[in-house]
């Protein structure tokens, strides 16, 4: 039972264009959402987060949008750069969650093409 | 300076052995975690440890036990290793509890292969 879903296993985007990574969730108790970036043989690196009281958070080239009614969030990267090629994980946490861990999606492999 | 470090990076061992993976964080965080990334690439929480309180994911076999000698360390002990334990194990830490909107920071992972 996947509570966090990333339905696109991979995404190819041309350098300089906008990359949009999508994430859907089913647990209405989630109140904090994060995006992590992961290179091969490394641990996930925190990228950006958003609280459920907001609908947008921006940090440089990265913007996360949250649509609570649709239980959907997205990560926008603009402009996309070659170094952005990585696997991006969407994660969520709920207040008082069982093991206080994050629930992760399966990841989307973003490939930035020159 | 590595914020969250794990040793070893690679671990190859025989079925039935007992092994440990170490984790250290120098961020001054109060909470540490262990995650398992399985063959399907899902990252799943195994344990969280905060102020001597251990919260265990109910799906984790009791062959797995975390040990925290101090706030900066959370080691993972695995007894009687099985083939299905082969995975990448990630340690993470956060200032507070994940359930209150805390960001977690991950170590580089330990790749465990059980033969």
C-alpha cells in the first residue's frame, strides 16, 4: 500500500528547460512534505520542503507546490542543469506518525539532456 | 565534514552471521533513524530513536536491534543474517521528531550483501 506515489519512474528534460516532478499521496494525515535528491552510491540529500499550511515554497531554482485538496505536490526546477540529473524522492511525514519516519515515494530518475 | 556518516560502506557476509553497522552524526540532532532501501528501491523506516525512546516499525524482525551509546550514535545490529536482508541501509538524523515537520539528513548508506 503505497501512501506516497511517484508515477513517473523517469523523466528526460532538455537543459535550460523546466523539469516538473510529480508526487501524489493518499494519507490525509501527512502534514509535511520533502523532496530529496539522490546520486548513485550516495545517501538522499535534502532539497526543499513544504508544510501543509502553505501551497508554495521557493528556493532558488527549486519550487515545490502543494495542492492539498488533490493530495498532490510537484517540484519545479528551472532552468534545469546537467547536475540536476539524479533520482528525486518525494517524502511525507504525519504528526505523531508511528516510527516518526518519513514515507517515501519510489523516486523519479531525472535525466537532463544537453 | 560529513554530517551523517556510516561504516562500513560495503558489507558482504554469509547467511547466519551477526553483523553491525555504525552511524554517527555531528549535527547535534536529537533523533536518529534507520531506513532500509529494498530491491524495489523503496526507502522504508525501520527505527527512530529520540531521547532514549525507541520506536520500532512493526514490520521489522526482532533480529534487528538498534543500539545508541550516546545521542550522536545509533548503531544497527543484525543477528542471524538472511538472504532477504540484502539491501542498502541508510542512517538519518533530525533535530526533533519527523512528525513535527523536521527535515531528516541522511548518511551515504551501507550496502549489505548476504550470501
